[in-house]
C-alpha cells in the first residue's frame, strides 16, 4: 500500500520535526508546498529523502489557492501512483493506533474517502520531547469544526473548500476510526507568534472573503487566547 501526503506551509520549523517523525511511520512520499519560509523549514524538508519541495503559485496565506492545490495536484502526482492521499497542514496529525491497518481495511471495503474526527490538542508549554508530540501533548477537546474528509483514494474527483473544512465529491464519505489531532494551541507565546505571522501573510483575497481572520490580533480576546484559556479548563486526555 502506497500513501502520499500533501502539505502547504510557511515557517513551521518548530513543528516539522514532530510532523516528519509521525508521518514517516507510514507515508511513502511527501509533497510539500512551502511559501517562502525563512526559519529553516525548507532545510528540514530538503533533509527528508521522501519529501519533494515545491513553491506555491502565489505568495502569502491564501486559503482559496491552497484548497485549489490540494484539489488538483494529487491528480498529476498521485493518481495511478498511490493507494491513499492525505492532505494536511503542518500542525495536523492523522492518528490511529495502526493507520496502515485502518486504511487497508477501508480499501478492502471499497471506501474511497474517509472523514477524520477532529480534536484541538492543548498545552501550556511547547513540547520538548525527542519522541512523538502526542506522547507529551495528550490532552485536548473534541472539535467537530476540524473533522475533515482529507484521506482519499486519488482515483476519485473532489474539490476542497477553503481550509479543507468541507469537500465536494460524488463519492460516499465514510466515517473512520482516524482522528485528526490539531496541534496549534501549544502555549500562549506560540499562539501569539504563529497567529501574528499568519495574519501578516493574509492575501487581500483571504481578507475579502473573511478567511484566516482568526489570526487577527483582536480576534476573540487577542489572537484567540480567550478561547484557548477556556478550552484548557475543559481539556481531557484524548489518547
């Protein structure tokens, strides 16, 4: 079974070691679309023998363009080459105790696109483990907003919405035992830095349609920190 992964990113050097440590366990090829990172992210990607580095066609954080990339590139690079494709951000981790087994069963059953149930993972400090990020950051809250159908057979046709929060396809989207762990809220300092950088990179197209405005400095009590502080109070072990 061959698995390909697609990811768009900018300046994710802090999370990328965890990203590759996790996905290298079962992914055969990484197609990474880097938006002019200047923090060492490109060097981390280039050091991965299974990774191919691309430049997105536009500069800046543009959710419509990113959705278009994820909706089209797999047809050229993965169709007839892979059994499954995964489309994620650098802070999104597909998780299951045996992902290869889960996908093998899904393929045997004839499933072509799988929904992954979303969880916001929460930590007061950025992880510092040499192991897997979810071995240290184990608590969070369920978040159906981040349940996404982002694991699919590349033979199918689909179109993602901005952020890949929904998908248009004639295929029957199947619920799965796969979790989507979202590692964005990893200390107040990390949230401020990441959201401020993202907001500075928003394209005019994004602002026009209201995409990515959760990164704004005045959103929900300063960079979404009001939500984070309350979510920490409800956080429970996920894994």
